[in-house]
C-alpha cells in the first residue's frame, strides 16, 4: 500500500514534501536517496529565510538542493508576499543541467537522454533544470494548486501566461486549474499515467553502459557485487528493469512477458493507437480501423 497522496512522510528525516496528484514517489523514495543528504542538512532546509530560498532557487546546482528549496518553502505557505516573489521567477528560463540526479525522474529529460530512468525515484512534472520550472514546482507544492507545468523548451509567452495566472490566484482570484488528462478509477501509480512515461520506460529496457553504471553504484551502496536471482533480496531493488516491467504491466494491456526488443516492436506498432481506459487504469491498443475513426 502506498502512502497517502496528500503528504508523503519523509520518515527518518522528519519532515515532508507535498506529493500532489500525478507526481511524487514512484516505486519507493526517501531523502536517503538524495546524494549527501543527512538529517541535520534536511532539518536545516526548513530554517532558511525567504531570501535564502529565493536566491538558492535561482542558482542551485544539484537535485538535493532543489528538494531542500521545496521543503523550506513549505514553511512560508501562508506568505503571499513570498509566493509572489517565487512567481516572479516564473519567467526566468535560465537552464542548468543539475548534478547528483540519482532517483530524479522528469519524463521529458529522461526521454532526451539527460537523465537515466532509475526504476524507482521521485517524479516531477516541471522541468527542474530551469529556474522557472523549479519556481512552478514550489508554487504547486506549497499551494496544492495546479495551473500548468513548465516543460523543457517552454516559450516566453507560455511562461508569461503561467505567471499571470499565478499572480491572479495570489491576488485572491480563482483561475481554473489544469486537470491531468489521464485519471484512473482503480488507483495505481498515477505518475505513470502518461504516454511519455510508457515510451521512456520501454526505452529504458535496452542495455546501456549508463544503466550498468547506475546498477553498479546501487549495488556498492547496499554492499553487493551483482544482482541476485531472487527478486526478494534487497539488492534486487538495484535492478531498474524489474521496476520497468512491473510498471508496464500496470499501465498497458500487454499480458505476455516481452523482451526489450518485443516491447520496442509493440511500441512502434501501437504508440499512435493507444487509448486510455479510465475504468481499468491502462493504455489499451486499439485496432487500426478504430484508432483512425
């Protein structure tokens, strides 16, 4: 059973990041997965001043720092002035590829080859490689409102439009929120309810040196030298393919186990005729004639 969606407790580190519908931990995740994170460092994040958080968001260099900013910002959820200053950063498209991105999942960045799909991790829909994307993540997390996402390549007009919406909300208006396109009546890992996610996970099954390096690093951390044959062993959690196959079973109607080549062939054949079944929480392949209608 997965934790409640409203607030995901960060257990040993004693605080929380809001996990709103459609994003958050996939598989499993905790601040222990952030490189270099300690209890003292995590707690210090909640004691930063507003100006420190705003400055750090503009110039941070790592994924752990991005998580610290979001955590610290929640301390100022009642400050319209602070949130307005965060909204002022929404038009800053400055981009920097973050370091220490272990367990970060941003689907478009993974698809572009800028991140490695880790099997389990924390899904963020906004582009946290940009100041604007991080600002929007902060605002959505703190307010639990969603007026859209900052995706890689967002234009000046798109960012300006999003900024105007946030400003109107902070001024007391009630702009319409953005609904995620795929919802399920049966629950499940809703971070997966996206065709980009399906494509990324299928691609991740192909062998690569980057994936092997990811596995070796994980095995070293758990004191193992190779992946075990028993999937119940702790070191088996280092195998991203184990998660990938499980996720694909959850969100597609494919019932027979497939090789990486088989999945690639299935995607090539069906990607343009997949339809979402809300009652089942799955993407289902439609006959060519039905998809053309």
